[in-house]
C-alpha cells in the first residue's frame, strides 16, 4: 500500500486497459527505476491512484513500489 509522503519507484509498463480501469494518465513522462514522492493517494474500489510531487497527472499505483 502506498501512502502520502512515501517514496516510490516507477516500475514501467502500461497498457490501455490499465489506464481506462483506473481512470489515469499514461506515465510517459516518468523514467523507469526513478524514484518519486507520493503527494496524494486516492483509494477507489477498483484501483489506487497516486499523484506525484512535481509531476502532472494521476497514475495507477500498480506501476510503482514503495522504496
């Protein structure tokens, strides 16, 4: 589980179904293995969405791991 303020590592990978399911944007501006800080976390019944500090958009949490 990712919480606000956690440092997360972007794992890469993304498909259209994941974007539609979580109602998030494609993580095209993110770099694989780069770390980011979770600014906000929104838990939905179907997906967890995270906003990253200094990055536009909201992303599906399945593309990250806490470090």
